[in-house]
C-alpha cells in the first residue's frame, strides 16, 4: 500500500517529527511538508495547508502538556500501511499513530489516529495487522456487502491521496481462524486498493459480539 518512495523517507520524517515534539521546533518538519499538505484527525476534523498543520501540532503540545516523561515517542513500523510512523504511547490510553503519505519527497498527507481504530472490545485487529490486498487474495470483491455512505475525516488513499469521502465504502467481512470481523471497508477507485478497514463486529465460534461505535 506504500507509495513508490523508499521507506527510508518515512523513517526519516517520523524521526524528525519526534525531534520536533521534544524541542517544540517544527522548522525541519515544515521543510519536508508540501504547502498544500493536509492532515486528518481521524473521524474528527481536517486541516489544509502546511501552516495550519504545524499550528495544530504546536497547539497539541500545549493542550496536552507534551512531551511528558511518562509518554513514549518512537518510530514504529506500521504493517497495515507498510511504512514507518510515529507512535505515541501514554499509559492508560490507546496508542496514537501519526502516519504520513509522501509524494515527490514531500509530505502531502498526515493522519492522526488511535491504534487500534475500533473499540478495544473488538480484539486482535489493529494497524499492526497485515493489509487487506486484492493481489494476495486476502480481499475478494464478492465478500463485500452493501454499499455504505462515504465517510469524511477518515484515511485517504495512502498511495494517491484520494480523500475518504471520495472513496468507495462497503460493508465487508474478513474471515480468519478462529476470528472474523465485519466492518467498514474503503476502496480507492483510482488505485483499486483497500484503504481502511474499521471492524464493528467480532465473530468468534458462532458468537457475534457487536459493539456500536459512538
């Protein structure tokens, strides 16, 4: 799912981003961001333009009094999106991931999200899971259920940048052993790749555990 840039760029950007949070100086981060860079706060809001994105992070550090001694910042490999990301781990909270999309050596998109995305009651699926891929036969069009209304403020296509509201959304069931998951799946109409899978139902030994999202 990664774009054609070498993962080294993602590792370098993630490391610079962590340095910026420690020093509260985003100069080097800003130098790697496109002027029209866009950041999505998952399922919440969107910021457009490099300046707006940088201002958000400066405000975020102030609001959360970061960096705290108890918070662990590290570069971590995200299996689902096949690239290095920023991982923020605070005791008692879900981990946060900051995931970039780089195009022509410039950051075009950032996504701030929790890992996992879904309720902790729907276990054993996260952004550390392998991606759902058409070419590896882990994703079949005939397993898709009804069409869903497009979702705003969700993952854009991490290859071409198509916004989440312009993706195709489906109900989808992903079966593994001994678990299965039903949820929302977005597919990029340009790249024909699965973009985001958000499970809402956990299947285990013929028992359905359904947890409605807020």
